[in-house]
C-alpha cells in the first residue's frame, strides 16, 4: 500500500520513482531526540550501584567461608530497606509518568 502511495506521489510530481525517493531522502530533515534520564532516576541508579557494591562485599566475605556477623546481618537489613525505598521511588515515578495521581 505504501509503495502505491509513493508511486502516485512521484507521478503527480512528474518524477521517476527513483528521483522522487532520492529527492525525499536528500532533502529530508530528521529530528533526533536525546533521551536523558530524570535526575531522580540517576539518583536511584547511584544508590543501587552503591547497594550492589555493599552486597558484593558481604557475599565475597561469606563465600570465602566467613560466617555472617551481626554487623553483616544489620547491613543486609539496611540494604533491604534502602532497596524498598528505591522501589517505591521508581513506582512513584512510573505512576506519575502514566498520569496516575499519587494521592497528594
């Protein structure tokens, strides 16, 4: 269907199909949009990166045979709470993007 439309437009301009396409491609203006993450998303990524490093340190210690200390368990609990906070921020951002009211 698209080819038929293009052929008709070329014919109405009294141009060959090749010349019509060439003119269109060479004279086309294409807008390129840069997608940038919002500041809140960048902050969440930084937090997630930091939490991932903390988890890796604890896992490495545990994998070499060291038992988890009380401090390690406390750190894991803190990481869990921070992850839940990041999750809530992401969900809030997604809902705002969809036009869903957050009840504020």
